[in-house]
C-alpha cells in the first residue's frame, strides 16, 4: 500500500507523539513497501541501493535521512524523489518493472514456436486496443 498525503495526514493527527513530518512517514512506508514487494531482506535491499544496513534500518523506521541519501535511494530505484515521497506512482512503477522483467526472463526460456504464438496474441490485443 502506498501512503498518500491524506493517509499520512490522518495518521499524524491521530498520533500526538508523532515526531516525524508527514513526508518522512510516507517516505519510510513507501520505501518499506517497495522493499517487501521486491522480496528482498533489508540487507539485500541496502546492498542494492548502495547504502549500509545501519543507515537503511532507521530510514525504513522513521524516514529521517539526508537529502543526499534520499536522492541516492530514489536514483537507485529509478524513480523520482517526488514519487518516492508522495508515493503516487513509485510503488506501481517498481512493481510493473519487476513483473515485466520476470515475464521477459520466462519468455526467453520458451522455444521459438511458443514465443511466436505469444507475439501473435500480443499483436491481436494491441490491434483491439488501438481501435478503442
């Protein structure tokens, strides 16, 4: 679940002890959701992003980090920092890219006849969509 402005505002209003700004809450939640969706441990996720685990753990918990680190994370995930903070598209884009990559890997393992059949059906689908 991606946390948007309204979700976080309500959470902060209901939590009198909130020491973190709304963008930090969204940033940490969105980052954690991206990590979980990727199926990676905190160690694997940290390594992929080029950030030490000792730095990543507090970021995932509080969203508190430097601008340089936040920009590095967004760059490594190939999303804008704005998307990662607002959460509008970051999760869906990452999920789509992951699924597309998995499908291409499976497609490459098919024999030529199966690949041809799939391409035929994809072209049929595109033909229908173009008419709409």
